[in-house]
């Protein structure tokens, strides 16, 4: 007998391609799409930011969810909920419209009302279900922006039997972002008479941490790779939350993110000029030559091409690139294509590197989705020397595209890329352990040396393209966990 479909309310601050600053958007969209395609009743709610391109969407107001009023502290707010279909998918998405809070140039702000924007999202997620008469089996909350949902279900909405069987799952995408505010937001949270429910040490220090609150009350905690789940239990990666996570270790599980194989498929990618596959790999070299020509890079004598698509931040290990690549360019033959933006010091570095080596380095500041696909398809190697990386997606895109990832052994990079051993022919990339210039220098030289061994290189490429990190595989792990906590109250 087939299992009964699950009822899931997924709440997120981001959803690709509508509202995106990073991997949170990609994961929320891909997982929700997988769940919907599997026949589960999935209701997705995100804020209707003014940055969303509404003209490109077919938006329909939900008639019984228009001009609703909600009291948040001293703020009487009016909101409406509209619905649309995710572009290119069959997934329906609910959009929380509140111009007072979401008509801003960007998704996130440093405004004094930033906490209100996500208190509203958390509370409306619950009230939307009430108005719909929808009793979720699972509230799936993502990062600090929705981490108050478990607390609210156990306090403000505990009276409602609609949620009597509902379990909550909180997914940590990057523990470095926690939503820390002054204790003055207690009234806006509606918790002034329930302060004992919040973390006492934080209150004594005059602050409230939204993510920490979620860690206290969610039934299940997940994060985006098994290695990261272990790393955040210690002080080096726990960002101050390691003690609480150790207390809840039995409720914490790491699930590696999946890849949207509809978008990232070299056989059917409309953004690259020459489709190819592991069996018909010749198209990859054609993509490389086309990309190098477009970027005005020297492609003579089978010049190896290294690619990077990254936020240019300290987390991504750009300081190691600064220490290693300029000298390496003087001693080894290779070209470098970089797409990204971030800290000005790193942008200036890549600009200077491009000026110094114009025929071998190209830096595109910003983000360009087409170019991101072309770099994945056209590069021989893809560099990710991250200081820490909860999951990472580009290394998995690279594997699918036959582009050899060069990664540091941390977080999801450690879980998805294995060091290639030429003797046995096993492994999928070049992996280094220490966060140091010498370690990255070793890895880049090892990759460039291996590139000259065409037989081993071909085996390495084929190994990577054979790996399966699709959401069909990873998403089922979520479904199995959801069913477990519904049966047992926990995952064990």
C-alpha cells in the first residue's frame, strides 16, 4: 500500500529565481519542487519583496487572504497573500505582500525594523495555514528568518488543535547568520510575558538570537551536509552555538544538498553553446574554446582553464588565492576565469590580476547566470578553497559538467569530492586539508600536473560525471526523516 502524501508548509526568506542571495534560495526551490513532484501537498511561503520581478509572473490574489490585519508589538500591520507559479516549474508559491516591510531595494536590510520583517513571515506562515484549514504534518523552516515558527507553535498558537500533530524542522544553511537583535524586540515578538521561554543568558546580555531560539524548540534540526553537522558541534565552526547543538546532537542530522538536474545538465543546457555528455565528451572542449574566445583568453596549446564562480568573501578562501595564484601564473601555464562580487579588497585583487595578465585572467564582477553555466562547462578545473563551506553547490555542478573540482576538505566539499588516486583510478577531484597557502599551492600544482596525463585525467572526469547528487536522491532523505519524526517524535 503506498504511503500517504505528506502535508508540508515550507517557509523561507529566499526562493530561486524569485529572490536569491545564495544557496538558501536554490535549496528551498529545488527541495520544494521535488516534494511537489513526488505528490506531497507542499505550501511554500516567501515575502513578496519589491525586488521580485512581478511583471514576469502570473500573480493571482488569494481572495480570502487579502488585506488581513495582524498586531506585532505596537505595530498594526496589513498584509495580503498572492500566489504564482515558480518559473519553469509546476510549483505554486505563496507571496506575503506587506509593502511597509518588503518594499526595499534588497532582500535584507540593516534597518531598525529588520526583526519585524521576519517575525511577520513566521507568524503569517502559521496564520495562512489557519485560514486555509491546512494542518501541516511538517513546518519546514529555513535559517534564522523563520526560526521563530517552532516557538510560536508552542506558545501563541498552542491553543489551535489544527497543529496538534504538526512537527517542526529547522534547516541551518549557514550558522554564521543568526538573526541577533537587542532584547528590546521582546515586545514585538509578543514574548514579553513569556521571557522564560527564551535563552536566559542572552536576555541577561541584552540580546535575542532568532536562530538559537529555533534550535531550542524545533523537533528536528538539519544542516546541509554530514560533515558540517559534525563541524558545528565544535568552537571552530559552531559560531557560539556549539554548546546548544551538542545538547541537541541526537536531533541534528546533516543532509547533503542536491543539484537541480533540470537546470544543471550538460546534455540539455540551453545556456551553453555545445551540449555534451560523459559518452560524448568532445563538446566540452568546444565549450572551453568558445568561452576562452569570448573572454579573450589565450587558448593556444591546450591551455588549462581554471574557473571560479563565488561570492568574494573571507569564507570562500580568497586570501589563499591572493597568496598563491600570482606567483603560480609566473611559473605555470594556465588561464583563470572568475565570476563574482563581494568584499572590495578581493574585487580589487582580481582586477589587478586581470590587468597584469590580460590574456590569461578574466574577472567578471557581479553575477551572470549564463556565464556561470559557461564557466562550469568550459573550465577544466573549478577552484573552491573555502575556509568553511556548509554544503556548496558549485563543486557538484562541476562534477556533472566534467570539470575537476579543487576543494578544501571541509563541510559539503568533504562529503561530495574524493581525492583522485592515479594508481587505483578512484576519486573525483583534488582535495587538500589545511587552510594554508602551501596546501592550495600543492593542490593547484597537482591538478596542473595531472592534466598532462590525459589517460588519468579522462578517468577523473568520467568518475565525477558518474556521481549522482540529484534531488531525487537527496530529497528522499528528507521525506524519510519527516516520516520518522511523525511516527516517533524524533529521528532515532
